[in-house]
């Protein structure tokens, strides 16, 4: 009985023989669900190498017919991984939409949010330990099928970076600061468990040239790693392919700080510490997998920019971290708005000429009440509304967001 040369977990009504059938599929869908795997009767006809085919077992019979069949077979095997790499227009649009949505959402957190945009200087890989027919997986976000770096991975890298800076003796990097920002690693009693003040969002890279790349690792001591031999120099290295996001791809990192969880000493220092931690991670640590051999390195964040406080006033602190509202061009003024307080949740909304903003939540709501001054804040708390207030509003997608009081 002949074993099929094309193996795929697809129903018959899907034309798996045609690349056109999956032209608009996201790379994660093609790699995880629709990946074209091939085998001959010995199940070893195809070994992927740099996206090219390697016929391990040639067809046994000589002659022109056999050579033509083998050439056809190899052509069919070629570029299976490369089929996965190219992002269709729909996936590129989806990546741009996800990144734009994150930029809009981060603005809700005002000065308690930071966003850093950078470019990779080396290929980026993650999820290589996931199971897959080529022996190396890749992390794709379900159900979109797009490459991503989980926020938990960002948190782990930055914590490690902060610990390295602590070991180097840099000012401000203490065990207490690490635990306050990232949470306690070791807890002797459950009541001593401490959640960190920083929240890290998933990262959606924008691959350069709109495609992934195929990289190669070449283990020289495979049988030693498998425990069957001692290491020696006469072994045959076996190249192994894996996917990666190419160098010069764009990455956006978003962090939200629950500042109420921080001790007083860190209230004004956490941005500076976080800026230094990102700088160290970009240059020395890297993100994702295989960082020990240079993968996941990032360029320094774009030129330092000043931070803006809750009222929009720019402070003198220079940082590569920018406030989410600092460069918005969609802001406008409501000169005589009405503020409304929800006593149950503490949320504040503003309304003007039939339009209303999305609810402003704590801690930004507390900052706004503080900016009102004691007299107006007390009146606002008592009456649950305050009229004739000049406020600044920004358009975020389809929603209006209350930015703060007008400063002039």
C-alpha cells in the first residue's frame, strides 16, 4: 500500500494541492493547521532545510521516468516553510489594527502608562519549544494566527534585566523596588504574597517587508544531547529550520503602572527605573528565544522625549518613554462641559453639546478631582456633577476620552 506523499489534516473539499487555496491565510493558520507535510513509504522523504526540500530516500528505480518523478516530487516539497512566511494583506491590516488599538487603549491610563516603540536589530523567535512536525514551533496568537510576544514574557525579561542592574550596583535597583514593581518571586506565607504594580501587554511585531523568515540551527552533538553518546567531533550535524520575525521589524511595548500599589519612594521614580530597564534589556538581554546567541536584540528607543503630567504640562524629566497623550493630534477643548460622578465606581464622565466621553476610571479620575482644587472637588463630591468646566478631550477610535482640565 502506497503511503500518500502529501499529508495534511484537511477535508477533501479543501484543495490542499493548491497554494492559492491558502493565499489569504494568516501564517499561524498555515503553520499550525494547514501545514503541508510530506512523506514517502519510509516517512522520511522530506526534511525541511532553509525552506528547501531534502530528499532523504530517493526513488529506487533508475531511468528518465524516475528522474522526472523525483524532480516533480522535489519541486512539490520545495519552499513549504516559505509558504508560511509571507503575510497576506489581510494579516498586515490586522497587525496594524491591533497595534493602533493598543495605542488608543493605553491613552486611557494617562501618566500611569508608558509606550516604547523600537526596531529589532536581530531576528526574533519565540515559542520554539511548541510541538510541530519540523521539531520547532512558533508562538502565534489564536485565533488571529499572527506572531506575538506574550506580556508575561516581557515581564520576565524586564525582571531579569532589573536584577542584573541590581547586581551591577546601580542606584535605585533594590530587592524592594523589584518586588514592588514586579511582585514577589518567593512567598513563605500566602498572606505575604504581593502583586507587582506593573502590567505588561502582549507585543505584536510588525515584520519587516511583510513576511517572516526561515532561520537555521545546527546542533553538532545531537546524540550527546539525546543521552546516547559522549560528545565527539565525528558526528554529522543536522541542520534544523525554524521561523523567526526578521531584523528591522517594529515592536511596541506597553506598560501600565498601578501607582497606588507603589511605596512613596517609588511614586516619582518608577518611570526612570523602567526606562533604564528597557534600555538594558534592548542592548544586553534580548526578547524571546535564543537570546544567548543574539536573537531578540532591539535598537535603543527613539530619541528621548519629555514626559507629560496629568494636566498636559511637560516636566523636565527626559526619558525615552512617552506619555500616551503627549503627541496626540486629535485633542480639542470643551469650554463649558458638565462633569458627572458615579458615586458607586468613582468614574467621571464629561458631556458637552450632546456628546459624552467614556468613563474616566481611577487613578486618572482621582487626578482629575485633585486638579479641580479643594472647593470645586468638595462641591463635585456632594452634588455628583459640576457644570461650566473647561476640559480637554481626545478622539480615540470611535470614543471620546477625557484628557484633563484645560490649563489655559
